[in-house]
C-alpha cells in the first residue's frame, strides 16, 4: 500500500517559494517573470530601468506588458570560465596571442527586458558585462548589435561613449520610428565595462526626422546607464543629458573625400581605384566608427571600420566563427590579411581595455577573390584611418599588416 504525503500548509508553501527565490538570486540563476504591471516595471532589467522615462516615452496611461530576464554576474575573475572545457581553453589561447587583457576577467552578466504598449510601441533593453567568458566565443553574437548596414551610426556625444543607429532615416518608411541607442560604460575596474543597448520603436506620428523627437529615442538608454553604473558598482564617467542627437548617415549622403573632417579625415584618394567620395560621421568617443569610400557618384568601393571595447571583442569572436577556414584571423594576431578580401590592424588601448580593431573591406568582396585589387591603396587607407581613430581614443599607434 502506497504512503500518501500530507498536504503542505500555506505557510510552508510560502516558505518554500521564498527559499527558491533567494536561492535563485544567490546563484545568479535565470529569472523570468510577468506579473503585476507596476511591480514588473519597477523590477525590469534587475531594477535599473527608469520607470518615469519609460512611462513618458510609451505613455503614462498606457497598459504595459513587461518581460524580464537576468542571468550571470559582473566583476568576477574568470578562473571558473577558464575551466569550462577545451573550447574555452582554445579561445583563451587565441586571445592571449593577440595580447588581450580580458582573459584575466570574465563577465557573464546578461540582462534583457522588453516593455510593450499595444498602441504606442515598445522599448527593448539589453545590458551585458564585458569582457565575456571565453567559452562564449565563436558562437552567437556576444552583444546586441546596432543597425549599421544601410546607414552609419552616429555618436551620442554630450560626454557619452555611445551610438545612435537606425535601419533607415527615410520619411514614410515603415521603420522610421525605430532606433537603437547603445551606451558603453568604461568601468573604474581595469578592463571591465557595461554595454547598454536600447531599441525604441514608436508608432504613429513619431519620426526620426524631427530633431525634437529624437531625444525620446535616447533618454531611456542614458537613464538606464546611469542606474546600471550605480547598481553594479561600475564607477564609469557619465555624460550629460542628451537634448540633441544627429541622424544616422544615409547611403546618398556622400561628400568629396578631400574635404572629409570626421571618420574619413586623412584617408587618401586613389585614382586607380577611382576613390573620390566618402560617407562619414563625427568621432566623439563613439565605440564604433565607420567610413565608406566611393566613386564620384557615391557608389561604395571600400568600407573602413573601427571597433573598441565590447565591439572589438565581438568582431574578433565573429571572425573566429565565420572565418574558421582561414589560417589566421583578427582573433589570433593584431594585424594581417583576411584571405583576399580584407586587411585588419590593431592597437593597444589604455586601462586594460580590449585592443582596438580596424578593418578595410572591399564593398563587393563578400569573402571572395576580387579582380585586380589595389592592395597598396587598401593598406594605405587602413593605416591613415586607424592612426587617426587610435589617436582620438588615446590608444597606441596601430600595428599594421605587411604588404
């Protein structure tokens, strides 16, 4: 005859639930909840989401749906991450060869929350600690990406290290009311940082073309960054309120290369390659920079990119994943040539930050062999771009690829 357990009392049930929640908090376990709207909003993104800003952007009287997920830790040494298997050890060895300091620490913190208003839009927030555990390298993206294919992200400015990005800045486009803001906090602890990325999508009359509206797409990110800075003891230098922000640069917004004053400044023209125009942005402490070189009619020929902090780490991880058939990638050496499609350079940056990564790729390369490449010009353009960018960010002179 089977024995029957006595039913638990309500007090016992509440005690078990409280114990489970406490255990999850102590171990950094995965937490997912949706519940009372106000309680869920206040606890979203581990409690760092600025409730007042979110209400202001999505509407004070709007019913909100909140989802939330928090896992991992921030600021702990990577001893345990180094023991997580052969793949982690292999990735760590590759990073050590390129002189990365992030191997000493690993931050597994990953926070995601999404607030949706049925008739207004949504705000999706991600917060990630950097550098990531080596076991994560070579798989999925390490950090939330910002749109950069059709437009060039612009710096936030106002003392922030950040980006403002969109898929399009065309009026009447279906995505004209959607923008992504990224804020990088360079923490006081040597080599640690927090990357806050916020996608804001507003329906109706909201348009990015209106300069008075654009700060609405930014202030949730900067307010979240301020709260995250305190919550995780980052101790980063913060910027000022963002009251104005520029538009990402469209494909038809090119100018003569000789007059470039931003990210394309100092990059030479080339008669053989017919390089004479540029699409660029200001630098202004942006953790990612772009310069697109083109022909007289603006048709793109080359794309130059500079990556700092988490973006450099992510780019190296992606090259490990996508170019594993190459003998050497940016994850193994500070400078080199990626097959026949690209060159890269690297520079050591202050305070133990991830080494900067600089790349030049032919616009039509796509990893395939090109006809009659102007390799000398590609190296010269990369050298000029990398030197100017590294100087702006206080990094050492870049190590450049050989001929």
